[in-house]
């Protein structure tokens, strides 16, 4: 299912918010940075196959996904069916939060 232009615009606006804000939080060996998931934006918004870089970043950021779901600026994208589909394709299903 293709995302509407409004959904794509919302996704782009959220990426701008991330670029302007500092959302980095260190968790053990991983630095939580939602911008790292920008490599997955195309796969999430267009349902195209995720790139190797997307899958790598998704696996790297997996420990942070529950934190991202709690962020009102991120939760719509992170909870989207396409985001979960991309995670499953990458072999990194969403954790139970």
C-alpha cells in the first residue's frame, strides 16, 4: 500500500525536526540516534525493499526502538505498518515494549 503525499510530507517534516534537535542518547554500546534510520525512509514511505544500509542501521538502533515509540515526534513513523514490515524483512523485528 502506497503512502499518501500527506504521509510522505509528515515523514519529511519529522526528519527536519530530528535534524534540528538533539535526540542522541547513549545506551550501553549503542548511541540512540533516530536520524540513523533515515536510511530506511524510502523503504518505509514507498514500500520499496530496504537497502543493506537500512537493515544495518535498523539492527544497530533496535535497542532504541521502544524509546522512539514513546517519542510523540517519532511514534507515527515507528509504529507504521511499513516500518514494521521493513524491520521484519531486515530480520530485526520490533521488540515488545
